[in-house]
């Protein structure tokens, strides 16, 4: 998927690379748009109980953020948060039929066909031809993410798949130890400044931001525009080309 994002190369020369990590959701395939579609249905479901759809959206966001520490990321936590919010906003009046609709949306999200963004396979082929170690690095529910990777048909282009409970410095550092890679020789490519960019730069790595059309508010953060190990490209293909132009691949 290409966007209108500005192109910004690294300000420093990129040296030898030991591992390239690629985010999955909203980098290799669409995810957030699906959540937003279901949230719109939820707001409609809650409309009889509220004066404004915005109330449902705000409450759901608050509940979902709070529940991340308990349920983690993914459709299952989102579903439980919708049910909790529905009970709360309706003062317990929400019925079994409405809960069943929410559960049906959850099954729909978990079983929908998954297609990589246009151009992703071509970009991954170029990356594979480089001979560098490369891994999908995603976060969320293990079963859910494994299912999506399998459904995408993209696993063959990677040396491994890392599914983290959270993308923070500690988990990235542990990941690099497993791969035997140095932080300064690690490049991460993804759509989330909060998860794919800031922690990687903090541990000494290189980060390429590929903005997505849809962005979960929880993942929004100020990009480190002036950092020499930060780059921006409008597509995954251009991220790969940027690495190639600086002898990463």
C-alpha cells in the first residue's frame, strides 16, 4: 500500500545489517480498517442507549486501553471490551441478541480472507534476494497472529516470525539476542511510530516508518523527525529500495 507520506532518507549512512524486521498489521496487510468498521457497527448498536455515537466510541476506547494489560492486543480483547462497554453504557439492559451480534463480528474478523497489500510480495522478493536475515515482527495474540501469517501466504519470504506481547525496548532487546543480532545492525520497518520506530531507535537500531491510511489512536506518537537513524517512505517497496541504496541489502 502506498500513501502520500513524504520521503525522508536516513541522515546517517547505514552500515552492515544483521536483521531486517517487518511489522505485519497495516504494513503487510490491512488490519485497522477492519477494527474501525466493526467499531462503527458497535456505535450503531449502542445508539438506542445514548445521545451520541461519540459517547460509545470514547467509552470503548477507554475500556480497550485499560484492558490491554489484561487481555493484550487483538480481536479477542477488542470483543471483550465491546461487551464490557455495552453492559456499562446500557446500565445492564443490553440483551443476549446484541451480545450475540458482537460475538458474530468477532468471528467475522477472525475468519475473513486476508490479502497482502499490492506490491508487498514484489518487495519481499527483493528483500529475500538480499540474503539478509529477515523476520516478521508483530504483536498480539499468538494464535490470532499465527493464523494471519499463515493466511497471508507470506511466511515463505521470511527466516522467522516473532510475535511479541508488546513492542518495547525490553522485548526488542530479547528478540535481538535470540537472533544473535546487534541493535546497531537492526532495521525495523513498520507503520506505527509508537511500536515500530521509537523503541528501535532507543535501543540503537534503525527504523523506517511506512505510514498507513488507518492508524489506531493508541499507536499514534510524534515521529522523531530529526533523528539520524529515522527514515520515512510512502511504501514498503520504497523502504526496501532505501535500504538497498544505502547498502543495507
